[in-house]
């Protein structure tokens, strides 16, 4: 009952591990809280502090403290699911809760990338300033991706609605129809590529890399795999940020038209948890 609306509609795809590693454990945490006086916003605020603690652990020198930090950030991800499930069960809804939820989505994916880079940079065989710069680029790109996804709605409410007479919207059919007719192979490739934007997968693969380095590499103190992972992810996220900015600029009129007409099911939203 509590997760029904979170099941992906037909044609949508949730990120890898969304059901097995996020929704599956979250419902058991929610079950423990149903009989308590705890409110959804309490869970969200607690998740904030847990996420900040996780980032602090990532700044530490030893690999197992970094691993604890990733675990705490994973708990932040679970609490992000629990607060919504608790709200639906107790029928407690507030715009303050929505605000906190969006703030959580905006900040912690970037905080994680930045904290991980800062924690690894002093020990990396790569120039520390270069690696730190890559971390900043990855964090900034992640934040751009999160913000630009909501820009059409913000523009619609803040600019279009108060001054609709000033803006001419296209009367043509939405570009959504053309996207829907794209080849299935292209859609699948796009889905796989956009997994590079998923905060949960960043946490998962970072944990796997840290454990793998410790078990199989003699020079694990220098984090060679994690360093290359940050550099690669920075390039991927920067590419996606530029791609999304260009696509957003080209499609903003179609997006606002669709919002105005009650259609807002763009494929780019299919990759968001």
C-alpha cells in the first residue's frame, strides 16, 4: 500500500537496486515506526544529520571510516524513502516536508562526491589539486543535473503564469511524441548511460571499490581505483550536465506547453528515484 505509487509506470525504468536495496529494506524500517509518535519530518531531519555525519567520516584517512561514511549516507537514502512511506500511512502531508525532501535530494549527492574526493586527494598518486578539482567538477555537475530537472516547473510558475501574454508557446505537438517513437535499443542505451547520475549507485560502487582495494591491492592506501573512478565520474557527470543544459534550452517551450496542458512525463524524469 505504501509503495504502490512508487512502482514505475509502464515504460518507465527505476535505477538498478531501487527495489532490492532501497524499497525492500525501507518498508521494514517504516513498519517499526508506524506505532510510534515519530513524524515524517523527524525522519527527514534525522536523515540530514546522518548524511552530514557520513560526509564527515568520508573525510577521514582510514578506508574503514570512509566505508562507515558510505553506510551512513546509504541510511540517509533509506530514510528518504521511509519519510514518504510514513507520511502516506499516517496521512501527514506538509509543504515543509516536501521542501526538506527536495533539499536532501539536491545537497547530499554533491556533498558525497566532494567529501570522497577531499578524503582521498592527500593520498592519491594523482596530483591532489587535480583530483580535488575533479571532485568539485563532479559535485557541481551533479547539482546542475538536479536543479535543471525542475527548471521547467519553476519557469512555468514564476515566469509563465504571471505573464502568459508575453510568451508564445509552440502549437506543434510536443517533442515527447518523437522521443517515444525512438528505437527501443536507443532507449535502453540511454537508460544505462543515465545510471551514471544515480546517487545510490555512486554509494554502492564506491563501497565495492574501497573493499576491493583493501582486499586485493597492496597499495590500497593510495586508492588507485577510487581515484580513477572519481576522474571518470567527473567527466561523465560534466558531459551529462552539458547535454541536459542543451536539451533543456532546446525543449523548454515544449516542456512548458506540456505542463500547461497537464502533460509532464518526460523520459528524463524516468531516471530519477
